[in-house]
């Protein structure tokens, strides 16, 4: 394994296996722990590798105030206060033990995005197998160092961040002794237009930081995730809901079970299509080599006669001498008799 490879509950994260698919539940529980469990189960049935939730309360995120600074002025949540939004969207701390227990019972990996140290402490008490750092928290270097100190895999979204800010986050994690890091290319727009996906950033981030890179996909549909796989994304995160029509804070840019099933299948197929990266011919091609052109006699030629373009042609099938020898054969003396339809061999023009 390379320095950048790691495992989450036994599942390898590397360029040797298909992408690790994460269903992000976020606020799509719609305030119901029953729905949260149903969503986790639906994600497992769709074939994902892991389910992710978010761990915060309104009071760990912000304060309740009428100050205009604390109101959202545009986008999907325009007009709402931060405190109101987080109060509507959060996954209560008291749900976490039950959700982790349920996930282990049905056999699906569950982890979370913590938004402060108290959230990390809660997740540690539940033996979370990994951590996700949200795009908005990538500049919270004390939080990143605290998470890194737990020595578990860290998946960091890079939405809005500059190269320097990403570098600071990676270095902060490493300074705490944690090399199990993957970066998510991410466009922090909800939803993100497909034209703004900028998937070439996946290659740039890998080259710049020499660690695993994935995609946290906020576009509508599955196209960006599948394309990202072909560009070397080894982790894919996608917001997930049972039913968009039920509403919810994140439902408009989340995918449903049938779409998630399609994403899982298509990313596996996209990965399998990449191959080894080495120059090699597929064994699937072997039987078709007989349909290449090769050299055949198309007229009878006696021993001692000159072979001409009227007596030898480059035609299918490919059992004769390679077509590349055509210029050598034409003009040579025929060393043994040949009939129309005979393969040209070296014995026809080369003496032992």
C-alpha cells in the first residue's frame, strides 16, 4: 500500500478498488429518528459502502440573535436565520447511540461530520470508524487537529477553499500524526450546476497533495459522480433521501434509492473500464486477430517466378505473413510453387 491508502472498517480506499460510496443523510431524516433509520436501511439496500450523518446542535454552530449578520441572504435557504436552519436540520445528540447501534446491527458503516469538539467526543464514545470534515470547517484548524488526534481516517471537503487553505488543513492533520486523509473536491453550491462541477480539480488536488481524492457531489443526478470515477475519484459522497417529494432542508439536491443504486452500479462499471493503466491488449481481442490483413497469393506462382502485386495482396484473414513484409515480398523470386489462396510464408522468399 502507498502512504495515501487506508481502510474504513476493512474496506480499502485506494486506486485498486472501485470508489467508496457514501450516502449523506444530513437533514433528510426530517426530524424523525424512524425516518433516519429507514434512510440508512434504504442506502444499504442501494449498495453504498457507508452512510454519513452530521453531528451538531444549533448552539454548537451559532447563536440565536436578530443580528442581520446571522441571516441567510440568498440561495436555497434565503431569509432564514442560521439558528433556525440548524435547529430544523440537526441530528439530535441523543439519537446518535441508537443510530450507530442500528447501523452495526444491519451491517452498514456509519460515521459523521462533527462541527465542534463536543461532537468529536460524542462520536469517539460511539467508536466512529472515520470522520468527515465539511467544507465550511476546513479552515477550523484547531478542530481538524483535534479530530486528527483520534488517529482515524479523515475525509475533508474542499468547497470554497484555496490551495493554501487546503494545504493548511492537510498539514494540520499530519502535524497531529494522522496520514489517513482523503480530500473531496467539492463545489459548495446547493445544488451545484453541472457546468460548474470543474472535475479536473480532482487531478489537480491529487498532484498537489499526493493523497487520495474523491468527490462530494452536490449536482443533480449521477453524471458528475460517474465522470469523477473515470478521473480517479476513489471516494464519492452524495446526499441521499428516501423521497424528495417529502421535502426537507437538503431534499432538492439529494438522490433517491433507485438513483443511488444506479450510481453505485455505474461507478463500479466506470472503474472497471479504466483498466490497469499499463499498455496491454485485452484478451477479449485475441480471437479477432484473424481478421487482420496478411499476405496471400491471389494467383498461382511457379518456383523461380517473380512475385508481383498481381500475385500477392494484403487481404483478410490474418493467417498469412504480416502485411508489413509486403514491400519485401514484392519483386522477390518465389522459392517454391504457390497456388491462389495459399498463405505467403518466409519460405516463399527467404532461403534457409
